[in-house]
């Protein structure tokens, strides 16, 4: 597991400082209501990280369950849930996207911030979608946020690879840079650098993240493994992508609404 996910507070500051969580959660709620064929009351978030969406979903009135493979993230998310007073609506636990099972189905689920891309092999992804096919009830919806491979591989080298985030007495300078693709192995490698100043302390983190390189035909195949049908695609500005549009990285990160058949 990358060290980043053992540092939940720094992760939270560095990667959520400019995300409109309430707006994104409202969009996801609209996806649940638009695509599910029955009432959505309970929601699952695999790879829930620091728990920011768990709180927002709970505030919307959903019963929400989150899990994450990082024990540090889970404990941090529990503190976030308690701090926001939504313990009656939200629970979080340790779990692996490749193996966790539940004793009841969920009406909706969402895996966000490209978390699914850490499952790199076809075997792991087929296993995950089969599990989600058991976990989401028929007629329920599973929303996945991922970034497809670009047709022009230079396109992904966007200008916004370096940023600064701050909260209270913590300042973090972050660089997240694409290093390369391996189309044969379906992976992309990125380099993360974080320079953290926390009061009088300073920490420097540098590590590489190997992520799934998504192709549309692969994603469609994995969906079928779990009995899901692609029912809608949306951009980061929450606008629908027209049916038949090729799904490539030139569109940016996408939200894909999958309905369980």
C-alpha cells in the first residue's frame, strides 16, 4: 500500500482542498435517483478513504457504509463521522475491494477518485465486479469515477500537476506527475511528491503509484462480469456524455453509472 494512504490527515488536506464535496455528493445523489430502478436508502462506498463522502451522504439521509484497506484511513474516517455527528447514519470498516462481502444488499454504491485503478490486473477487476454484482441489488446503481487512456498519450500531461494546500498550521506542496504508460500490462505510472510543513515539523514523501490504464473495451467486459449495464456517463462538470462517444482520456475523468441487471 502506498505510504500516502497511511497519512490520512495529510491526504485529506492535499487531495480535497479544492473539491466541492457537497456539490459532487449532490450530483452522485442525482445519479442514484436517476439510474436506480427502486428507492435508494442504503449506500456503499468502497475505498472510502478519509470519509468525506460518507458524511455528505449521511447528511442527505442515506444509511451509508464505507470500507477501506488502510487501517489508518478507517480510524480517521471514524473520527470524521463522530466529529460531524452522523454516527447513526454512517459506519466504516476495514475491507479489501477484491474480497469483502456483506450479509445484505445495497441500493447504490460509488467508488470515487479513481480508487478502482489500484486494482491493476484483469483477475482482480473481474473479482471486484463479481463481488459488486452480489453486493448491489438488482435495479441498483454503481457509480465509478475513472480516467480512461488517452488516444494521444501526451494529452494527459496536464499543466496542473503541482499545487499547494493548507489548513491551520499545515502547508503541503504536492506534485502528481505522469511518468509513463505500459499498454501491454494496462498500467500507468505516476510520481507523487509531497513536501509537508506541519508547525515546526517537516516531512518529505516521494513514491510511485502504479494504476490501471483503462480502455473502454476492458471496462465494458468487467461490467458484464458483475451483471452491470452502463446506463450513463458524465464529465467532471456533471454533464452527460452523448451515447456512442468514445470513452478516452481526452474527456477527462468520467463518472460511469452502472445498473445491476
